[in-house]
C-alpha cells in the first residue's frame, strides 16, 4: 500500500472525503486499526506509556515521535496546543523512568505556507 503511487497521491483526498462522508471518529478508527497500527503504537499518551512499559519489560527502548505538519494558516493557539501536548508527553514519559526519548519534527510548529515559502526559496 505504501509503495503505491496511487495511494500516496490520493490518500489525503480520500481521508478528507471519508471525514465528510462517515465522520472523523469512524475514519480515524479505521486508519488506526489498519495502516496506522503498522507505523504507530497509538494516538494518545496512554497508548505511548503502555507500549513503553511493554517494551521495557522486553528490554527494548522506546522513542516517542510527534509528527504534525501540513496545517494551513496555523493559529498561535493551535501551535500552543502542539507545544503543550509535547511538553505533557515528555513529562509523563519520564515519570518513574531513568531516561526517555522524544523526537519532534519542528515542522509541527511551522505553518504550511511558511514551509512552502522556504522550499521555494
């Protein structure tokens, strides 16, 4: 699926259409139970902590990665929301652990318009 140009080129449009036709909750549930399960441990901090605990028992390290990008006209309040989620994630994943790893794409905090201007330059 991920090697299909058809899927890659039209998945965002298909997802947007599914949001309108069957709703956000059902669409996200379908995504989470199919392709997303291959690439992610979940969508909430609780999902992350559960996976970290399981991996720790297996002597496997974990990295939390926050991937958000492609927002058009991102408001300050939206960017503040991403910042707060990132801060809360780091706080919770380090509680009771000697170490934790968190990776964030800085593009989560930059609007799509700015990225397009930088890319064009």
